[in-house]
């Protein structure tokens, strides 16, 4: 897919971090970008910066996502690119003991359900709604109707202690990638997933410097945190390379996460 002003894109979680870097990258090639996010301050500011459109949307709500796609398409036309970056984390053990009393605590299932709803079902919701719109388009000269890039995590393969819900949600995204790519292959829509390692995103920026330094030192090479722009570069490769399809790719400096 050749990127230019005739192409439009939707990025979920697009107001900051990985999504914002990808938005800037696509806009630098002329792509018209719509940002789906829950942060209107950051979203509106970035949309103004790149000449895009901000759409307030919660990926757990079909009604809000329908309205966001309608707004994005009214502004830019039917998108050919969807990048799913919306997601949340969380760390709670499956069961644990209170250090003071010894009381046994079970995992709060409402938290498990919340993470699955946002990370996994939210991603799939946006895939189906975007792909349905892509089917209305004529194929490009290369044969593409569209391209979808999802965001999982290295936790999908080596989740740490306390990450049962997060790991399950991200492993689910990895698991659906090839199947959805096969589902959409006859329509010329490609689907790939990136598994980022430890990236310097707004969530991590709030951590103490000593914690960030320790995390960076755990990466084999290069010994630093990943930069959102590096995620954007891989997303760009997946979008523009017509033979890139059905793949799950780690982007992690060769890290393999320890239990803790």
C-alpha cells in the first residue's frame, strides 16, 4: 500500500504513546488520520498538530465506536488503515495471601473482565467494524483493500507474575491474528500484530527513574527502553509491504521476561 493523501487511517488509543507516534508517522506521508481515544485534551491537540480528526470513543462500547467511525469517515472517507493501540494493564495474582493476616484472596473477576473487554474484545470490535467498511472500497493497484495492525505484548508469550488477565488479553490478540487474516484474505485485507517489549510510553514515564533504569538494563540489546517511533516504523513496514500478512512480530530488543 502506497501512503499518500488518498489514504485515511483510524488509530485507537491514538492520543499518546504508541498510537500517537504512529499517527505522526502516517500523517508525515500525507495520510488523513482519525484518533480514537478517551483523552480529549491530548487527542484534540494531536489532531490539530497533524491535521487529523479526534473522536472521543471507548472501545468497549459498540455505540461509541460506531459514532467514532461515522465521524472519522465523514471527515476523511472510508479508512484503509486501522491500527489498534487502545489498551490497559494491571497486575493482580490469581490468588494471594495477605502478608499481615494470611487471608487468602481471590482474583477480582470484574478486573479480569474489564481488561479482556478493553484489550481483546475492544480490539476485535474495531477490527470487525473497520473491515466491514473496507469491504466497500475498490482494491488498490497492489490488490489491497486495507490493512490492520494490532498491538499485543511480549506478555502474550512470557507474562510475569500477576499478569494473568493482561497476558490472556494479549495472547488472545496474537491468537486471532492469523485466523482473521485468513477470514479477510479473499477481500484483500491484511492483518498483522506487533508484540512490543518495554517501551517508553506515558504509563512507564510515571515510574521512578531507578525503576526505568533497571528495566532498560534488562534488555539484551540495545540496552534501553523501546521508543514509540520504533513501533511506528514496524507498523509502517506492515502497512506498506504487501506480502506482510498474518504475522505476530516481537519488537523487544531480544528481551524474554523473567517471572518478576
